[in-house]
C-alpha cells in the first residue's frame, strides 16, 4: 500500500484548455502508491493481450512519463488521444465532470481484466478492485428476538450529501459503466 521505492514529485501536467478535470484525476491516480507500484513494475504490459486500446497500458506509460521525466510539466498526450475510448461522452476541449472521468477511467482499467466467462465475485478481484474497492455493511436486527443479520455490498465510490449554507450537493454511485447522474443543486 506504500511506495516500493521513494518517489520524488514528478512532472506536472499542462492544461490545454478545459483539460483540468483530466489532469486532476491523472495526478490522483499517479500518486496512488499501490496503483503506481503496479504500473511501474511492468507487470501488466508484459502480459497484456488487449487488442487496440488498453487503459492499463495507457496509464503505465503516463505514470512512467510523469515520475521519470526531468521536465517540470508534460502533456498527457496518450490519455487525450484516447479520450473517446475512456468514455464516449468525453470530447477534447469541452469542460467535463472530474468524478465522471474518474469512474470511466477506473471502469476502462477494470474492463482490461474481464472476460465474458468471469462471475461477479471473480470480477471483483482485479487490481482496480483490490486498490479502490470497499464494502458497505448493512445490519438488520430483529426487534423480537434481537437476531442480527449483516450483509456487505462492494463499492468503488460512496454517495455523499454535502451541505454548505443552503446548497446541497448529492452524489450517487453509478448503476452501470459510466452512467453517472450529475450532482443535484438544491436551495
């Protein structure tokens, strides 16, 4: 869960007009130690059999470029070039939602490891789930006999209601790949 080798701060990312939502997520993922360690190990690219676009290979190239570059800032070119493969709705130059980009990026990395014959339990063992997954516990207690039943549901993100002086932002978890509701702004 920690850095295998001490890392100096890597290169920053150029903002090419409305790419800040991409940059913030790439920076967060680049400096997530277990993910960076995995990507820096070449473990994925040495065994990758993905035809065409592979988000894990793209992230491996990006993380290496950021952490090994002597430049003060780099262009996240591979990610920008393949934006439509990360999420169909993303369009270069258009302002987008960082949360939506994170979820689509995680989904794209996760899909690399899936095959049609994997059951749900096996799907939740990918490196993406190993790093980012948590479990929500639900507990039901019988009012008559006091018996307790616990159940657990896996998640990659959590819904939060944030209240700031009359403004409520509600963020919901996704129901499918890249189908995320926008935050609701209420008075």
